[in-house]
C-alpha cells in the first residue's frame, strides 16, 4: 500500500491512525465543514466505529463503505462547503454524526 497522500480533493490515508490525525487537523482548519470517510467494505467491517464515535461523534462526519476504495485505505473528503446543510431548503438532514 502507498503512503498517505492527497489526490483530487481527498486525503488518501494508509491507516486508521492517519485518518484520526488528518480528520483532527481538517476539523481545526475548517470549523463547521462536513466530512465524508470512505473505505472498502472489508476495511469498514474491521473498523472500530465505537472508538471513532468516542473521538469524532460530535462532528458532522459520515462513514461509507465503497468497493472502489483500496482495502486498508481511508478516503477523507469534504462534503458541502462551510456551515449549513447540503440539502435543499425544504429537505431535512437527519443523518447521525457518523453512519455505517
């Protein structure tokens, strides 16, 4: 597996530890931003969601399984821009802080 890097608007992270560091930095750099973490379904099945929620549960971060992500990698990207919802004015945004 390649080392952690930035590609096309996403951080491609080689470990859960790298994900925690990168997400912590991004949350400080961009308060109010909304984030998505994508990982391979096998990686997602092995991922410690409870530990993640203990650390980031209060933040607006969604977790998705994506079969196109290399197993063992984590893709971190911003969704929407700044504060507010990425839904329309007549739509509710009822997702939990992290989903999986």
